[in-house]
């Protein structure tokens, strides 16, 4: 373990962290944030985020969109593709997403190709998804502009099987065959990542089968992370036990002489988790409050930095203070800004002020770029709309930043 410098995030106030980080990067520079966006792009973004910041419009529009797709109304695909889809997705295929890869590359930002089709729960669907994930790996091979690929285990196998494995319930013959197929697909994907030297995230999912996913992922780490961190597990820090699970993973990696890839996120299934815990009468696995989640998120980053001989970190977050905190940690531990084992990540179409300014300052940044047929990525798009209306009655930071840049450009033109 490295000798730790005299910096402990818990000893610093938010203001102190921000002041220290701003010696290296500021998220307030909208000129850098939107440098690759034209005036027309900004106007479209302004209208989109204005709409998403109207909870009534989103609440009424979401079911209408779902109905329109269900009855195959002719106007709905082009409307969605030129608004929500265009802003939050790369394209319908890898090839269509190339334009987005180029745009991000111009800003010094990497692309995480994310096949975001949901709901194909059949052997044929699982095989198709596996094949598409391997295609993303093959596209990323040798391309520094695509530093990661990503997949969900539930995209290549039935979650009910994963759940039964975690609950130690017996499998019938058909289920046993399905379980073996899941393991085989997982190995195929990770083998492809290893052969092509491409780093890949295994996304986090619901707690009632997350342990099964963890165990599969650690098997892949032991097999393929012997010389470098290629396979990454995801740690959702809004669950009470994930910080300890991260520490245990590190200890096992030391004993097994392999590397842990850790993607740290806050989490995505809180309401579902709490509802299920209440219905089934078990202890709620979610942190008691946001402060606890923030505390464990920052502690997880600090742990990865302090144990970097065997760990690689990707901080997946839209939280400005957490990103500033990692900037402080990287500086305090004399880590190079472009060290390949330290990345920031955000979703495409969100937090450009963070992603672009971090990249401009020399840090490794990547955007999740979802792709897939418009109708198939609708669940993803609906979640993005919901997230941007989560704070009722308040204009989102995204909307304010877009308006700020539009006004800045007007002032620049008035001078000349």
C-alpha cells in the first residue's frame, strides 16, 4: 500500500474540497462545456430540458409515448428520434453512433458503447445481445477513444435464474441448462474483452441477484485480470453493504494475485428495492439517507486510490462535489491526470459542464453512449426524462447551464 498523503476527505468541508479542486478544473465554464455544440444544438437542448423540467408534461407525455409506440403511430418514431433519442443516444446501431464517437473525441472524451435494448428475454434474445456486446468489443479494439464497453448480465440471462442461485434454491433441468448458458455467455464476452484488450463494465443490478452477478464477475476477474484490470464490477453505494464488499474484493484480489476493476456509482433502483423489502418483510438494503450514500461513495473512491496497486477506478457520477473530490485525491496522491486506471464517467447528454471541463483539464473522461432501435431503448429514455424532473418545482442545473451559454454567446456577439 502507498504511503498516504495528509489528505482525508472526511476532514475537509465541501467548500475546502471545491477550492482545492478548482486549482485544476472548474465546472462553471460553459464555453468549454458546450464547445462542440452549435447555436442550433443549444436551442434544441434548451427546449428539451425546458420540457423535462415540467413534471406535468413529463408525467402526461410518458404514457402517451408508450401508447403511441404500442399502436405504431407513424409520427412517433421520428419525433422521439429527433428529440430525446438524439440527445441521449448515439444511434440505432454502432455504425450510426460513429458520429457521436467523433463528436466526443473532438472534446477529448471517450465513448462507452452501451447496447441498451431491454426486454428480449428469450434464448434467441440473449444470444443476440451477447453477439452485439462482442461487436462493441471488436469496435473498441485498439481505439483509445472507446476506453470501455458495458453490459448487464440480465441482458444475457434470465434474472429469475440469477435470483434462485442467490437464494440457494434448487434448479430443475431446464433451469440448470439456462444457468450454464448464462455462465458460458459471460465467459465468451469476457474472453473477447481479454483477447482484444478492451476494458468492460459489468453493470450493477437489483440486490436480490446482485451477489450472483458479483460472483460471476469475480470469476472473470480471477481469470482475465491477472496482468491488468480489464473486467470491472459495479458498486452501487446506495446499498448499505457495498463499501465492505469493495474492500473484501480488494483483499481477495491480493490473495488471488489479480486486479479489481471498480466502477463506483450511487445506484439506480432505490424505489424498487425499498418496495420489495417492505413487501417481503426483510431489512431495507438501501442507505437511510443521501448523506450516507455520499459518504460511502467518497470513501469508496478514497479506498480505490489508496489501494491502486491492485485496483482501477471509474467514478460514474453526475455529482459535482464527488468529481471535485476525486480531483483532490488524484492530486494529493501524485497520480497523473491521464493514468489509465482512473476515469470519470457520465451519461451522454448530461453534465457536459463536468465531462468537457474535466477532459479539457487533462483527466480521463468517458460518456455512456446508449444505442439500439428507438422503440427498444424507450425504457432508458423514459428514465432519463424522469431523472430530470426528480426535483419538482426547481429548474435543473442542465437547463440553467444551457441558458447561461446561450446568453454568453449573445454577449460575445454584441461586443463584436
